[in-house]
C-alpha cells in the first residue's frame, strides 16, 4: 500500500486523502505542544516557508502518547501552533503513533522506515531512553516511534526516503529535502 492510499482528518475534522499531496515532497511529523522538542515548530515553519513553493508539504500530526504532551483539544492545538510559531503548514487531528490504535499512516511509515537507532551519548537521547525504559518500555521495541517530533521524509511518488528521530533538528533536513525537490 502506498502512503497516497491513506486518509486522515485535518485539525478542522475534514477528511483528507493523502493522494492530494501526490507529486509533493512530504515531511510527516508527530508533534506535541508541551514537549521539549516543541520549539522545532519554528524551524519546521521556516522549512515550509522556504520550500513550499518548490513542492514541500509538512504534515503535523499531534500525539499525546508521550508523557501527555498534547493534552488539549484540536482547537487548543491549532491556536497554540498559530499563535506561538505562526504555523501555516497542515496540522491534523490528534493521533496515536504506536500500539494497536496507531493511525494507519504511522503504521505504514514505521513499516517502511524502520528505527535505525539513536546516539545515546547525545544528552537528549539519553533522557528519552531513560523515560522510555521507565514509563513506556514497549516504545523501545522494534520500529516504534520513540518520542514526539519523529520526522519522515517522503518523495514525490510517496516513497518513504528516511526517518529522522526527535533529536534531529528540522534545519538539518534541508539538504535531504532539496535533493528531492
């Protein structure tokens, strides 16, 4: 199955077929408003502003599975993103990214872009690994998404090119994005 065969509800509850984005380079990110990585919204917006006209779309999927870091309603999330970071890229309804209720988009992304590991000498990765070990050991297994702001880069044909873990800064993806545009 192609990513373009899947659907999701946007932040306003409209059903969106991902085939709408066929021919675009996508960056799909699970997000949260109360996460240590939340400031990444700023650089995600910068990437969107810089490359959207060339064919980049960023799709944000709020997730509350990691320490309840996205506790609000869709309206709360939408307002937070707009007011604090000027987010103009598409934001979708809150989803689960792991477990039996994981959204089909994230099931597909995890199946096609497996977890490759993280550098545990990086202080943030070490902290995340400790929290996962203590609170969410099931998220340390297999291809599970480890934390908010995991990023998946998808080419214009809907192929998942690369998975970037939470600690990878959005601006570090610019060269990867430019190669696909």
